[in-house]
């Protein structure tokens, strides 16, 4: 079992470019989350999903979009990247709400 | 805004000593969780304690929860070099299905 995987691991973008981060899980978990981690800020929730076909906004959703077309995948899109979106992005899953979360290895994104 | 805040921000101890870190939060919760993050890696879930529990153990980990003070502590006994990591508490406010993470305690174990 791979658990939670994230693609890509690293990416450098120029301001205004777009990209999609992919999170895939093989644990059959209903709940999936996208966080960003910045120095001194801890993890902040961007968007989350409580099941296939659903998405909801987290604490810092502006500038991001998400889709959950398949239960096992949760995509995070940046339509027009900004330097403020330079961060490490983590995907996580959980079997139930408020339960322990399983994290992917992260994607380090730099926007120039 | 951060629901949980860890204290201290950084802690260095000798291998074999016990490490204690604290988490304070602002609103009523259902559960409080602790996670570990090794440098450059994703977070790993350590332990979950429910609001009606006061203490929980898992191996060398001991977590306490005081809902009257809105605080929790994580004790790591007989520390090892491999315990060097950042530790985060996460809370879910009552009626909320999302977790809110603190800013973490950076623990360094000196061999």
C-alpha cells in the first residue's frame, strides 16, 4: 500500500503560470484535505472534501481550486500563481471526520 | 487564526531525558491530536485524546488533557535521537469537522 502520494515533489513556477497538484490515496478514505505549511505558521487548511464529488473551503482558499472527481484523487489547482503561494503543500486523508489524518510527503512549490 | 499554540517553540535536551511540550487552545473541542514531523517529511499521527479523557499513553508517549484550562501536554520519556522532530497539536472545535494545527514545538535530542 502506497498510502498517500503527492505529485510532483518539487516545482518552480513563474508568476502567472498555472499548475495542478495531485493527491492520490489507496486507503479508501472519504475525507481528503489540502494544507499549506509556511515557516512559523503551522499548517493551514486550503480546501477539503468529505467524499467523491464534494469540496469545501478551508481557512485560506483564495487563489486555489480543487476537484474530487474520483474518491481516491484530490486535485489542487493554482490558476495564476503568485509569489505568496510559495509554500510546502500537504495532502492528508482521514477515515472519519475529526479522526487521525494520514499525510502525504508534500510538494515544495516556489513561485518566482 | 490558530486554535492551538504549542509551548515552547523549541526545546533541546540530552538523549535519555524526558521531553514535555504543551498546547493551549481557545474553544471547546471534541478531540485533541498530536502529530510529529521529521524534517522534510509529512506529518505522522501520534495520538488522539477525546475531550472526556484526561490521560492517554502510547509507548513512550503520555498525553494529558485539561479541558478546564484548555490545555494539553505531550510527554516523551527516555528520549532518543530519532525523536528529533517538530511536534504539532491539532484540535477540532466542537461542531467542526476540520482540524486546526498549532505552530509546533521543534524538539532536538542531543546524543
